[in-house]
């Protein structure tokens, strides 16, 4: 390749969706910010294929699905994106899949090689919940499109290996050591974009693991379900499962259909399960005791709510201007709840006005002036929305089993089956599309919170117990549930005796006499189940102290990474997240007393809390905004900085452009 001077070099550790989104933004901004006469060499370092990365790789069970409809998944900016760089729209997963419906396609819509995935794409409807392998194909295509849109002076090399160390002075070249070669890569800048990472078991999990080893039992700490070895779970074995979110749903699929069982739709439309005889029996519970709410399976019936309204940048500015750390539940949650309520009632009044008692402008004017938890707000909603089923009760949604107990386990099983059936029916009935309005407002609220944390707006206890615990769980419970068909399957598995509901406030103990795990909860007082296996069905928390990533582990032990620590007179919270500068995502290096000028970190392990690498269209996704800002800063810095040298590291590697 021709070019003037020595190449600028960027090393990106991780090549999954977050790195792909960054690459797309580099391509979009390069015409404005990159000197086309100079060469830029980008090294992508990941043992898994670029685009999908580890989590979305093709090599996983075809039973595993996304929890988003195909039309709600995009990797591209659009008219709603508030960014400095150019908006470059692209197809959602559904729009991309539609290109294959008419027969063979060629570049830029080249067909996936897997015939099963291709068949799925050809029949995929926008309201379908696709397999993760379909998403893998989409992410692979997005990556290849980003490559094709880079200027000729930009070269990308994929190194199919693991980065194990980064060294180098703040004012000099960075050297990235790879697991499979002695000579490190030399780069001007390094971006850490590893995505979701595993962690060594926490102390409470190690105790259960020790118990399992002593008694010859099975124990699985928090892990990515697609990677877990479940073969040791025996047919008919009773298994305690703690966690009722998406990790449980994946586990359920792999241990039932994945072991040869089948679901059958009966004449009355109900779903039945025909066991293979190889399934274990799952005793599942959690803090709430119920599965995550089913994803809505309909579109808005009215116009999109104008968000944000009550919890946007101006509200965050006002909160930060108070000049004191805030309590999340007391000071911030009422505004968040009011925003969610606005989304709910906007859709109800516009799409279902026959179920309201006054015109929307009148209701909205009164709503805007009231506090969420005020008696006046309660009176307004009661008078304006006659049916309680149409009113938004966030507290009841949060803990549906609070204060509810049952005399026998069987009575509780019946209650849970009724709860699941009602939830699925509501989330598939467009008459309740106000729930989708609340969901969209929930997404808007989520996108505003990182700036509040970065600005020091919350007390340490509020971040620890409120934001990272209660709020994250509440958000996932309402917004990140499974497709409705998964809950219908759960209903059928309960009737078949494959799943037993353990209730709310689940507690796992051990019985040394019998060598079993004990399962108790608050829903059926006095009842204890004994199991010979325990599965912690939730993702591992990010932890710099316990990370399985060799590069982050080395940097942390060397004292060159700062863990997020929020302290105030009453509490200190160590989140386990990597601290980055809010404006440009540069890694905070304690040795320098501030940002490292040549190291940037994005995504899940960082305290930016902008986790999702892809998003719903038209939502001004936080990750897209950050990708654009970081891409522009990278291009400016690489253009201005004298190159570190002429690396000799352009070794042959799969996926070179």
C-alpha cells in the first residue's frame, strides 16, 4: 500500500460487536478526519471471529435465541442518533434478512454459508425472535461492510489469538503481547473492547464448590450458559437453579429440547412437553421468584412518545447541580418512574383513548406538574384511567410475590403457572401496548444514568445497592425477558414435572448429613427441597480482582488500572468495573494520576455502563454515541501524533483487508 511516512497503528483487543461498531464509526468519520495520504493499520485481536466475537459466535446451539425481535436489532446510527459524526443508516437484522427472501444474493448481501441459518433468514419476519446464529451472520456482515467502507489507506488485520499483556510508557509506543507469538505488536493507541468477560468464582461460590467436591455433587458457578458443560447433570437428577433470567431460559432449553424432548401444540392451543427421559428436574427460584417478564410481541399502536421528557439531560444537569451525592431511590427514582409512566400513558391515551376519561393534552398538562409519588398524581391517574389494569404500578411489577405465601408447594406451582400464562397473554395482546410505551421510556432512562454516575451524582450506597443491584435487576426484569414462546414452554415443563418453582427470596444451603443442597424460599414457608446439584443461573459479575481475562488481570496487578471506587462518609463501594474518563473513555491509570493518553476501554467491563453493543432502531443508543465520539478522537489523535515507529507486525492472519 502506498502512503507517506510510517503507518499509524491502532490495536483493538476484542473483535466482537463493540469493536465492530467502533470500526463502522471509524469508516464513517474517516473522510472528514483521516489524512488519506497516510496509512493506518488496525490490528484486531480476538480468538473468536470478528463481528460476532465470543458471545454471538456461530458455533453454539441452534436452540439458543435472542430476546429481541429481528426488527428491533440494529448496528447502525439513524436519524435519532445525536452524534458529531455522519449518520450512516444501515439495515436492521430484519431488513438485512429480507434481502435473502427472493433467492441467492451477492455482495454486499452475500449468503451465509450455513444452510440452516440461510433458511431461517429467508423466512424471518420482523416480529420473530431469531436464533443467535442468525445474529452471528448479521454481525459478520456488518463487520465486512465496515471493512469495505474504510478508505484505501486503512488496513485491518485480524489476529486469531488472545492479547495477554500491554506495556509501554504513557508518552511512547504501546506493545501488545499475543499468546501465540514472541514478538509483540507495536501500536500508537490501544483500545480494550473485550466485551463480557468471565470471572473466577466469588467466595460464596467457592464454598458451594468445595461442598460439591466433598460429596461428589455437581456445582456450576455463574457462567455463560452456551459455554457451560452440563453433561454431568444426570437424567432425573434434582437440580437447584438460582436465577430466573435469560441464563435460566438458555439452561432450560439445553436441558430439555437439547436432550431430545419435544414440545407439541395441542388441539386447544396449549403447549405440552414430551420428555425424552434424559432431563433433570429443575428447582428454580430467585429474589423475586418469578421469571423475567415476557418481551412484548407487538408494535406501538400510537405515535412514539417524545422521549426523554422528565428524565433527560436537563434533569440530570439539575440533579448534578445540587452539589451533593444523591440517594437513588429518594432523589432520582421519582423522576425515572415519572418518565416510565409518561411513556406508558402516552401510548394508552393515544392508542386506546376509549379506556381513558379525559383528553391527552389535559392529562399531560396535569401529569407534568405532579410528583410521581404524590397523592395528587394518584388521584389524577385514578380519575383519568378507570381500569386498574391500565394503570402503571411499578412497585407491584417489581415484586409480584411480596407478602404472598402458600400452604403447599403444589398450590404455589398452580399460582406460578397462572402468573406465567397471564404475563404471556398480556405481552402478546396489542390492547396492552401501553406496556411497550413504558418499555421505550425505560430504555431512555437507562441511557441517561451513566452521566449521573460519572458526574458523582450518587452516594456510594446508591450505586452499590441501588444502581448496580436493584435498578439493574429491575431493568432486566422488565426489559430483558425472554420471548413469549419460552414462557409457554416453561409452563409446559412445569406441568410435566420437569420444572419446580422454588419461590421468592430463594436461599441455598447445604446438608452435610445427606450431602445435598437445600432450597428454601419465602413463598412456601417451612418447605425445603433437597437437590444433588446447584447451578447459579446468571452471568458472572465483572470483577478486576477475579477477571479471567489475562490482559486485564496483568494490568490490574501491575497497578495500571483503576477499579471504580465510590466513597462517601457512610459507605465505600468497589464495583469491580474498570474506571475510564467519561469524555473519551481513556483508561484511568493510578500511576499517572489520571487518564492514560494511549489506552482506551469500551463496553461491559468499564464504569461507563454503556453495555449494549447493538440497539433498537431510533433510540439514540448510548453505545453508538460513545463509539462515534471515540472513533473521532482516535482519528484526530492518530493523525496528529508522530507514529511510534514502523512495526514489523503485519503478519499473515485470517481476515486481512
